[in-house]
């Protein structure tokens, strides 16, 4: 990996699909997580503001490194140049399902 390498990471979290760009990507020291460092945000004109990218900037403000669960990863690509980072809301019927979790606690004494 060189400083010129750029990765596009697409993952889902809480009913949204995140598309971010980063310089460093590793199988993290925490089992089952992908470690993403040096998240990139495009330097756009201050006149044209992309609200989705601004939301991502505020979401990851002050974050040096993030750990994304492997089961949340949709796709990882090594790309030639950075694109626009974005968050999109999943619509009903789209084919991205989160890892199943149980929302009800079970009372084993009954």
C-alpha cells in the first residue's frame, strides 16, 4: 500500500448505506472488524455544498480511525481517484439486509 492508494468502502449502518473513501484499510486488531484510517473528503468549492458529504464530514469529525463490522461491508474497491462520499437511505424492498439481531430480551425464568 502506498500513500497514493485510495479505497472506496461501501457499508450499511442503521438503515443507511455509507460510501466513504480512505487511504488506509486493514483487517483490524479487533476480530471481525475492518479498520479504516485517513478518511478522505473532497475539497469542493464553498459555493456548491453537497449535503450528503457534509453529513459524513460531521459524522466522522475528529475520527482518526474507525472500525466497521465485516458483516456490514457491502463492497471495497481500490480506485484510481476519490469520488464524492455520501450517505443514502435504504428504501423498503432494497436488497441490503443487516446482520440479524434480536431486539427482545428473553426471560429464561418463565
